[in-house]
């Protein structure tokens, strides 16, 4: 049972993201923390916190938020991509490359082609070159 209507909730989520974009990061994080308290089993508050942390370069904190979101919604491809980006910025290159390879090897869901292309571009970054290896798509591995 939702506490408020889906339309109202979506509007609140947009407000939180707009606050991040406007540079009101601390306020945005507090806003999403309140939403997290109201919706503890939903991934969206953690995604909002993670994106706000990225805005200020706090990639380790962002990773923790995205990892919590991934625990709640493991099928969300963009959360996996953000986890890989956080690993990349934290210098955890092997883990970052592993996530990007997994994204590339898994057939993309409808509408996630952009995430697939971004994962390919990031895997080609100079920092990850030592961790590149052939990718065998999941549907070919059997």
C-alpha cells in the first residue's frame, strides 16, 4: 500500500533530482533520506542519494547507496552501471571492468541500449585496458 499516489511520489522524486541538479546536494540527500525512511524497501531513494553524492564527487558514498538500491532492485541495469562508474572513480578498476563486462554480456532490456553503449565506452577507457578480455554474450554461453 502506497502512502501517497504514484503521481505525487513521482513529483517528489523529480523535486529531489532537481535539487541535486541545482547544486542543493545536502538538501537533496536529506530529502531522499526522508523518502528512504518512508519507503525502505524501494530502490529510488538510494538512487537519489547516490546521484547526489556523485554530483559532489563522493563516489565511495554513492557506491554504498547504489549497492543498497541494487539489493532492492537487482534487475535495474542503470544501477549496475552506476556501481561500475563509482568503482572506476574509486580506483577499483578490476571490479569496474567486471561490472561493465557483465552489462555488455547480458542482452539488454528494451530501452537500455544507451547503458550498454556507455558500458562499452567506459570499458575502453585507458584505466581499464589491463582488465579487458573477450566478452562472450550470455545467450551464446548457453
